[in-house]
């Protein structure tokens, strides 16, 4: 890794705070690309670590509604402490119908895809009103090619931003911004760390996270 890609961090009793600045920094970058959300209705599809971070920042940026979806109830419960105004379990509810009811038929001004599965890649357009903004963040899971209803997307006349700070060559500045905000005490995502394990338990750590066991959000390994 070239030295220019290294972001120095302040000394801290808990190094995990700075580990979290990398993924959080990518979300900060995406929020900058998104622009102002003041007074807007925003949907975040997925409430893993990235989706929770989106919800928190978007709420702090002034969105009037922060509607989130996930298939795990424990994540939806955590999202309520991260700024979500409404939660939808996508396994039990029809996401589009639920958002229509929550918004009084107005639908979302902005929708963030933070999962990377084909269902949410379609929903990100379905939940928008006409000329709404779709933010595509999630890395594809289960293959790069998936079924897609072109007409359902096209009739919404959406704007779309595909965001990836690494590919854009801007991840270092985004992470540095996050480190500065955490150092100032203005951002705190330590609640994302649900498990801490020694390096010797590497296998169990990955199994806990991948299996969504015991309410896992972020699993930190101590070396």
C-alpha cells in the first residue's frame, strides 16, 4: 500500500474506533455525493453496519423521514437508536406498499441501496417518486448479473449515483474526514461493535458475523 493511502490516527484507549473510520468514511463520501437531504424523505435499504451508518448520518443531516428496511429484527431495533423514524421488515412486509403508506403515497425523495442483492437493486427504484434520487452503494452478492425490470425503473425517470470512494480515488480524504470528526467527539459509532474476540478465535468471529449470530453487527479482532 502506498504511504499516501495511510491515514494517521490519534492515540486512543480503543483502537477499534479508528478501524470503524474506514467504512464510515466511505458513507461520509456517499453522503457528500448525495447532497442536501434537509426536509426530505429518505429510504435506506439494508441495516447492516453500512446501512446503520447511512441512517445515522442522514438523520443528522436533516431528513424529515428516515425509513429503513432489513430482514433481521435486531438490526431494525438498533436502527431506531441510529436515527430511523420508521422500520420495515422486508421478509414479512411488502416494502413498496409499506413506504407508500408511511409517506402518504408521496414515496421517497432519495433511496439508498446498501445491500447488493437483486431484490434491493429493484426496490431502490420502486420506492422513489418520479425524478427521485437512487444511491447505488451495495456490492453485488450472488453474482454480477441479475433479473431487472427496466420499465419499472425507467417510468420513474430517476437520477442515479453509483458511489464507490475507492474507485473514485477519494477514499483517503473521506476516511481522514471521519477520523477528524471522531477525534473531535462529533461522531461515535462504537455502538456498531457488538463483539470483540482474540485473534485466536478468527474462525468463530467470521462465523458469528456471517451467520448473523447473537445480534452481530461488527466483530472486532484483537491482535
